[in-house]
């Protein structure tokens, strides 16, 4: 893919006369010069699947958000995440000569590497916000560190992603504060949502043997936990929310053991593509 | 274009200074701004038109958002999400424009979900196939652009400005739809059929988007006199069909009108009879998806109520706290 | 007189949005939106009005906080500048042809 492509866009002057001019567009995917090794590809799948599954969930909100402004806001977050997913899956695919779509649409559940937390259903707005709050804070710490990866492609993807997830982190923080301290009902819902999602936090920071083989390239998940805890603590304090205590979900997403939700999500996402093998869209 | 229809002949002979000013502004092709004096009829017809337009953008998100989760490639998923998101923005810009005339978004939304407000009936048709994302972009957004570009010059300033922004954003909507259909038409036999079937279903409803024929369009003459509207329904419809025919040839789809033919004399494409009974049926709420579209809007609104209330309550508490701090 | 649009009856107030499209340019009014408070208003403005890199800076102002000139006094309000041509460079014709003036 070229660095910049030309596309026409419409200019309308104050009196509504429409003219077409040319703008320069940024690259759609972030690509590096190299082909991913099998281990790097596996790692890119981890991260790519997380973004993809979360984006898929947010896509379902559009036209159903609590207010129109929020339709647009959630859409922006979802679009950022699709962008990250595409770059990561594209890179993962270079190892086995597969495209981003081969990976998104033609793998089955056991081959997905997503974390359980991103697979948790949208629920009400509080659940979506709690999920966003946890995942965006994790992704921010992850991409902040991944920018220094010895793998140039991963570093480049992270450099763009970190700025975007920084905004996602802020968006969810604002809503956590408002829901937790708005009305009695919203507070009750926020507390429920946080305790429903919290069991899936532990898995995010679990180290897998793969990480040992990617020293200097991947970010060790467990190493992100202190920064994550430090970042969310003041928000929870201001919101007067306590970290829920309870069970820890078993997880297993990185090795292909998924929650029950993922199969439904994939069935919906892949249904059309799989009905037309070999077709292009 | 210039249309000279004598404005409102029922007006009294002696008119006020403000009304003279209003007429002069319209005559000079200038713009009316929110705080200007305006005839009640002008205000009302603008509120009606702008809010209907806003509702159409909002309801119009649904037939397409149905496919966001099933889009057949990640690129198409991103495009579709961005497109549907744009339509939410369009609704917002338009509600804001109507708001400058004294209508509130809350009231307009209430009217919509109570089933009392109109929106473009095209969005009451279902989207059973992916190709419908192509047809909606190519035909529905295409028709909308034809309607909307002249509205950028509407005499009411905030409406015209909202339309300028919308037209800029719309520029990619029609193209992405065309591209979807083109990909399908260059694909497998099944994909080609999917595309043709979809064009067959959307073609006539898209032509109906321009509204009833000129001799059956009660509000048109006044709207044109006030320069809210600049071209007649039939004129815009004709212009649209003239553009479609060569585009359909590029796609390789046929337009489902056996009577469509080129008129050497007028150098235009003459079209067959439009079935207006269907149009009126759909308009009357008996379209295939009317109830479903409204229900979904109502659900989103109702289920979002606690969120809107929470944020409002939080804002009140915060400003009370700020005042308290200032008092100390 | 405030700008039109805001209504106390609405659960979220109306905000006017101004965007600076590039450094060196003024903020220009682009439209409005609803938000519960200024923190979300400026974020909504970013999401709604700068999705295509339209801006480098955003202002939001509660619509109710804007005071406008009274349109009924339009004549009186904006009459004064007319006839004061000496405020414009083109009024001074005698220097025509003199360089760098
Ligand atoms: Fe639109
Ligand atoms: Fe559109």
C-alpha cells in the first residue's frame, strides 16, 4: 500500500456551489518493512483480536446510544480500534501469507486469541463503560511501552494507537465519574457493571510462555499491572467506587479457551463472508 | 436557477416594516438569520422541513447499522461505521438548525418516537442483503445529495450552513455505495445477483424520495417562493435519473424501468410511471419496517434516559460544589 | 438578549461550538450540540466537529451565555459606521501613486 493516495473530496462554498478538489490521505494501515516471525505473529494476533472483538462490540451500539452525541463518540472509539486491529492482523498475516480478512473471517473460535474481558457483552451503558474503562487503561499502558519495541512495525502501530487509546481512556473515565455520582440508579448500575467485569481483569496481566520468547519485542503483561492500578485508583477514588472483590475468572483467551459469548459474536461477524468463499468485497 | 413565483398573494396589501425587510432579503437572495423577523408560516415550514430532515438522518442510521456487525471485510466495516456515524452527525446538525427557530431537540425527539413526526419513508424499507449497503449509498445517498446540494443555498442561514457541512460529508457516502455494487458486479454470479436484486428493490423508492409530482406537491410553491427550496421535485428527479443511467452502465446493472428511454428532443431520460400508491402507503406508516424503526428509536431513547439523567445530575452537583467553593 | 436555541426545559443544555481550523486563524462558529457540562461538551465537539481533521482547537460556550445585539435595533446598532469613510484606506485618494503607502 502506498503512503498516500489521492481522493476527491467535495468543497462547498458559502453559497452552496459544490466543487471537487483533491486531498492527501494518510496511510490506512501501518505497515513495516519486515515479515512477522511466527512468535511475533502470534503476539500481533493477541493484540489484534482484542481490538477487533472490542470494535465489533462497539459497532453494535451505533444508532442505540443514550444520546446522539454518544453515538458519534462510541463510533469514533470503535473506528480507532478497527484501525489498530487491521494493522495488527495485517502484520500477523505476513507470517503465513494471509490477509487481515483471512484472519478476521476465516479463523474459528479456538484460533482466536482475545481476552475474555473484550468478549463480555455490551450490557447496559454502564457495562460498556466499565469494560471500556478497564480495557482502555490497559491498552494505554500497553501501547505506551510497546512504542519502544525492538520490532519496528509493532512500535509504529503502538505509536499511533497510544494517542487514540489515551482519548478512549479519558472518555470512559468521564462516564465512570458521571454514572457513579449521577443518580442513585446510575450509581447502582455502575457498581453492578464494575463488579460484573472485574473478574476478567486478572487475565489481562497474566504472562504466557510466548512472552518469554519475545524479550524486547513484546510487553510483559504482568509488568503493566502497577501502572494500571495506579492510573485507575484516583478515578475510582473520585467516583467513590471500590475495587470489587470476588471470584477471578479462569480466562484462557490467549490459548484459545473463550467465554461463551465469542462464538455468537464470531457467528454474526463472519456469516456473510463465509457464505461466499473466495469472494471479494 | 431563478424561479419567480410571487410570494404569498394572500398577504395584506399594507405590510409592516419588518415584513418588507424580510421580503427584501429574500428578493435579494440574502439570508434570514435566527433573530430576524419572519412570517409564522416561514418559521413553521422550516421547522417542519428541518426536523423531518433530521429525523430522516437518525432513522436512516438503522437500515445500515444493521450490517455493521456483519460487514464482509474489515475495510467495509470501518467505512460503514464511519458512514452511519456521519448520519448521526447530520441529524445533530439539523436538530441544531431547527433549534434556532425555537424547537427543542427533546420536543422533536418526543414527536418522532410518539409517531407524530414524519421522516423520509425510504428508511422504512428493509435491508435483507449486503448489497443494500451499496444501493443505499448509490441510490439513497445519491438522491439525498441531489436534494441537498441546492439546500446549501436555502434562505434560512442556519439550515444552509448545516447543509454545507452535510454535503461535504456526504461526498463519500455515494461513492462507497457505488464501490460496493461495483465489487459485487465484478464478483461471483451470486454476488452479481445480489447487487441486481438490491438495485431492483431500491430504485423506485429512491425516485420517490424527491416527493410527489409537482402538480401534487402542496407545499412546494410557497417553499420555492421563500427560497427554502430551489428546484421542483420533478426537476430534481429528472436530474437524478439522467445521472444514474450512465452510472448504471458502468456498474453493469439494469434499472428496473422497462419504459426508461432517451428522449432525443429533450435530451433527457424519460421514465416510466411511478407507483404513487405504494409511496402513500409507506408514508402512511404501512411500509414494511415503519413500526420496527420507530420502536428501535424509542428503545434507544428510553434505555438512555437514565444515562442522560445521571449526567445532568452530576453536572448540577458539580456546579453546586464549585459555587460552594467560591463562597468560602 | 441571548442567542436563540437554549431551552431550560431540556435535560442537557445547548452549547455553541467554535473551531480553529489552523494555527494563526480565529475560532469560527461551526454549529452546536448538547452536553451535560463543559467537560463533555468539549469532548463531544471534538468527536462531532473534528472527525476529518477540521480543527486544531475547539471552544464550547453555553448557548445561554452568549449575548447578541438586538435585531429590532438593527438599524440603530449598525448605522454609525456608514458615512465614516475616513476609516478606510481607500478614502485617501491623494496619495495614489506614492509607493509603500
Ligand atoms: Fe446524511
Ligand atoms: Fe449519507
